[in-house]
């Protein structure tokens, strides 16, 4: 299904007369990622970046990015049937229908209709009034709980972060994340005698575990750098080994490049080694 999905994207781009190079230049995304998308290969980066690239791709060629992302998720989960969604009649069209005798009075909203009818024909039973007031209070409380509790906590879900924040403020946001991150600063202690410097010459992502700490993922663009400290060792998984350079305590480390594959390596006081027989060791 991904092949059909990608073919539709490519056909929409070519219909506009836009080349892949022009699209890459316009949305500032590496052309090799766009080529992977149009081939139906969505394993080139973690899903958060794939969805962000898809959203910008669809928007630039005039497609509905929300429908594209929804279709991508359905195909990924094996739930896409190929059927088009039924078109729902706009609710405002129904509420705007008024008797022809009324010409000058604007069509009130549904909530206003409730209040107007309540004022014109007040119920004789006070119990109905209390029930209406109670219902309105519950609605206000539900809205307040949503915005201050549920929506306030949603910022912890990484998949809800919009791509505009990543694209428009990428330099500032990434510098804060990779250089000025308070968590990284708190991890630096007097015992951290190993300083690992990573500099990107091409886009690449990493999964890094220092000492016994929890694994963290990073994404560097060209000319960006990252500095980490540890006491004993670093355990790295590099997505694009040909696009980075490593140095330990200001000494350049020889990196065995594995083109087209992720590279695993361990860095300690003795230098760099390669586990799992990915490549030969080089110290």
C-alpha cells in the first residue's frame, strides 16, 4: 500500500510541473529523504520526522496534509481500505435556514436559540431552570478541565508537536536542545572525564547511552555539533556514519563508515570499538 500512497504523492507533484530538486529547495528538506518518500520507504528516520516531512511535502504541492497523515497512519496500521470518507453536511447550513417571513433578523447560533427561547417562554417549573443552570455550569467546568489539565499535559506527547515549530525555529530550538539542555548540564559532574564531541557534515540521527544513563535520541543538521560527557564510556547508534566526525577529549577518532547502514560503536578511554561484528574494530 505504501507504494500506491507514494505514487499518488509523486503524481501530484509532477502534475504541478515541480521537480524533486525544486521541492527540496522550497521546503529545505534533503532530497534523499524526498526520494525515499516517493519510493515508499519510510524507514529512513524515526516516525516523528517522517510525519513532519510528509506534512510539509503535502502542503507545498497543494494537498490536505491532515488527510495525507491520516492515510499514512491507516496504511501503517493495516487499517486503510481505500474507501473515501463520506462527506458530512456542514452544520451551519442547517442552522441558518429560517422562515421566509424573517428578513432582517440575523440567524442566531444554536446556543443563542436556547437562551432566546428560554427568555421568551420561561418554564413554569423552577426545577427546569435549576437543571439548565446546572448543565451550563457542568459545561464550563468540563471546558476548564480540558484546557488546564488535559490539554496542558498534552505537551509531554512528542507526536503532538507541530512541524512548524521544528521548521521555523529549528536553529534556536536545536541549539537549546543539544547545547543548552538543562538535563545535559545536570548530568555533567566532576567524575565526567570523557568528553565526546560530534560534528555533523550531513544530516544524521543518533541514539546515545552514556555510562548507565537512559538512551537518548538526537538529530543533527549540517554544521551542527553536540558535546556529551561521561565517566566510563559511550554507546552509540549512528544513522548516517558518513555524515559525522567524532573526537574524544579533543582527539579525532577514526570512524569506519558503513554506507547505507546504521553503525554501532562503543567509545571509552581506549578509543572506539565496533560490537556485534558490524565492522572491524579500530582503536
